[in-house]
C-alpha cells in the first residue's frame, strides 16, 4: 500500500559534519514519527515561487520547528536582541506553505515555529521574547491542557499532556479565524486551530516528536495527520 506523501519544509543548517558544508535538514525524530504513522516523509527545498504547484503533489504537510521569524513579518518596528536564525527565504517559503495548505484544505500539522508561522500568515503577531530564562519554555517538559473536542484532543486522546517544549517566543495577537485549543499553566498559548478549516489542521507550540516514540498521545498527532492525508 502506498504511503501518503507528507511534505516537510527543510531547514537550513550552516554546517553538517557528514556533508562537510551547509545543508538542508529535517529532524530525524519528525521523519521517524511520520514513518511510524504510515506516512512517507519528504523534505522539500525552500524556494520563493511555485509553492502551490509544488504542494499539489503531496497528501499532507508538516510545518516544523526552527529559528525565529523576522519581526518585520508581523509588523514589529524593532527586533529583540534574543531573536535568532532569521532567514528571509525560509520565512517566505514557510508562510507560503502555511497559506496554500490552509487555502487548499491540505492536511496540516504545524509544530513550534510552524504554529507561529500559521499565526503570522493569518495576520497575527508574536511576543518576541517571553521574558528571559526564568520565563521561556526551553528544555522544558510541562503540562498542557487541551480543549475538549479539539482536533488536537481527538488526535492525542487526552485533555492534559506533558509537552516537551523549546521556545522563547509565543503568540501575542491571534491571526484571523484562529482560536486557542491548548494552554500551559502560565497561560502561554500551546495550541491553535482554525474556525471553518476546510481540511484537517492543528498547530501545537510544543515538540511532539521529542517523545512520540514512547508516548502514544504525542504519536497520535502524527497518526491523525497521516490518516487525514490518506483520505
């Protein structure tokens, strides 16, 4: 049986020892989670044109984590000194992918930066820094409460989960049509979904791939994406 083809926008890496020079990479844990779910993970090259036509051959999209979006993308006049790994082409491509996936009802799972990309693509804004090391969610596993009946809750099969997080930014103003479906105890938005979404879609601020190999709730997000893609 043919595996549904899941597009994963590649991330730029300045150095990779095995390849000697700069590379385009996909996190192994993400690819393995998609594979376990029955999907075929496919890293795709970021480019600044032709996104809609390129996505047409795929059955679903996984928009992964990565560096920060350029604050100018959401109208910020200044850039906080903690903003890192901004790449113009990466931003352009990710935003295009998010818009085209939602417009075409292509099943979409957005993770960490991916959630932030979706929010900005729909006109939302981000808090550029959560307030330093004592407030950010880096190298942190913490409980997240999910909205009953949300896409994420149905996929994971739970209404509370321990989430592995790595982010120093968070959603500020919501993009058009988005609503909050998960929060951390400190009020940080950890999940977003879209009113009237034509296709399967959920976005989580945490990294389900970190623990998906041992936590069925986290693997459930990838399973649900691939099931939707298979349809």
